[in-house]
């Protein structure tokens, strides 16, 4: 059985399955995922949330961890939630802006 290589497309498409329950939009289109890195099977995701006091902090971080652990070759996932740079609606994709009704961010 061959292993599917980790690509940006695969990682980000997988992360699109994690939905912010308050906004109903995935974390990629909301612009919450800043970057990821993979070394020796450990995937580290650097991301933020819409507000520092987000009540869904643990739920979203756990969702990221759980979904990424399903990828071939990923043995561990570390989710780093950072507040700098702070999130702003301008970080959303066009899809995210359409889904939330944000016009000019």
C-alpha cells in the first residue's frame, strides 16, 4: 500500500473539514490557519481564532488534531494557537467572505 504524500492541497483540504461552530465556516476559509510544518510524522499547525476569548478554542483545536491524525504518515499533531498577528476579517478567503456575508474587510 502506498502512502499519500502530504501536500499543501491535502493538508488544507483536510483542514476545511473543521468548522467554526459559531460562524458555520471552515477554519481555512476564515483565514485562521497561518501555517503548518511536518517533520518525522509530526504535523505542527500554527493558527489563530477570531477572538482570544473564543469559547470554542478547545473544540476547534481538538478538531484540527483529530482530522489531521487521519492523514497517511502523520503520527502526531501539535496545534499552536497564536494571537499575533491578530485575526481580521480581511484574512478570509473570498469563499469565507461570501459565506459570512462580509463584503469589504
